[in-house]
C-alpha cells in the first residue's frame, strides 16, 4: 500500500517534468543561439533538478533532411547524478530521439559543416584525440567516441529517423 501511495505521488511529478522538458527544449531551439548553455531549474543538496541545454546547430543531409542537435544534461538526486544526451530534432523542432551519453565530458563540443566534434577533456583520455562524426549521410545508428589508444565508447541512437 505504501509503495502504491508513493507511486501515485511520483507519477504526476514525472509527467510534469516531461512536459516541462519539451517546453524548455523548444525555447532553446526557437532562440537559435549556437553554443550558449541555458540552465533551467535549480539543483541543491536537499533536492530539485536542473537541466542544462546547449543548441549545437543543424545539418542538412545529402537527401535534404534537416536535423538539429542539442546537448542535454539533467542533474538530479542527492548525489548530483547527471543524465546526458544528444537530442535530435527535425526542421519543425519535433523531437526524433537521442544518443544517451555516459558522462557529461563525452558530449560533443561543436557541430561544424555537418561534422559533430567531440574533444577529450577527461584527464584519462588523450587530449590530442578528437572524434568526428559525419552527419551529411544522416543519423548513424551508432558511433564510436575515442578516448585513447583506439579505446572509447559506442553510443547508439534511440528514436526514429
């Protein structure tokens, strides 16, 4: 019974967060400011959540599709956990899906001429290595982000394109 009560309290809060996420994402997309980080909410030791959004730009593929890219960092929980994603939208700002990224430092740093660029800032990775993903042929189902010595992480697309 206690678990059911807790669930009934949490579901509306999660639903509200989802609606809020959609609204704040649209705000950032409509501003169309590349590289500026927008922060929504306020995390602290007692609770709360915080969302960091950074619009990276758009890519027009060879088959004339337009994809917009945004970094998303959602900070939550008492231990300040973060959920990191590369969000993908179409030309009408409709959400298509995301790449769920392990750590904040693995998010892309820029989008330039259809190439998504990942620079290494993690002290365990080679600073001279930068992963570059060509998006002109469309969204890859997965991509490899190198850390050092040909080791790194594979990230998969979750959504439709």
